[in-house]
């Protein structure tokens, strides 16, 4: 979409920023969000399985022809936004919204909520993310 609007030249000159999150946490967060909005009667496990059937939402933003110049790690957001703030000359941490708060009723680590099979499927689906960013399986 960006290429279509601004052309390839604009994208080649842009400072591209993306974000990454541990695939387990991302999958569970997505599932809780979908449970609240679309499927309140489905179990979290069923919803995670539905998400596993979808294409990766990470790979195009992290490993496309035009890889990002800077990747914010969700787990290190304050630190990484501080580094970007220095480059941009504004305090990006002062502008953070509270996105999707309230969708997840607990804070149990995702690795404890996912089945062994789901973890294996997530690893196969998101192997470049696990490998490049050092996320534990």
C-alpha cells in the first residue's frame, strides 16, 4: 500500500520502523482480542488454532524486500522508543496509547496457555522471528 501511494523511491528513502513481539504472546493477545470481539463462546485454544491457520502477520513487516531500519521489541518498548526519540527529536514514550487494554482478563504467560502442539506450529510459522530476535521456544 505504501509503495502504491508513495512509489518505490519514497520507500527506499524512508526510515522504516516495525515492531516485533514474542510470537507466543502475540498469538495469545490476538486470541483474547478475538474472543472479546467476535467469538465469546469459543475457547481460547480454539481461537489460537484459528489464528494459526492465518498467514503470518510478522513476516511481511520484518523480512520483506525492504527490511525495517529499526525494530521495536514489544518487551523493550520504552527503551527502544527512547532510542527512536533521540533520532526523531521528540519524546515518543510520552505519546503511547493504551491499546487493547481490557481484552485479556489475566496475565498468565502465553507459554503456559498454549498447548505443546500450538507452540510447535507457532515456531514453524514464525521461525525467522524466533531466530532473528532470540525468542525462546
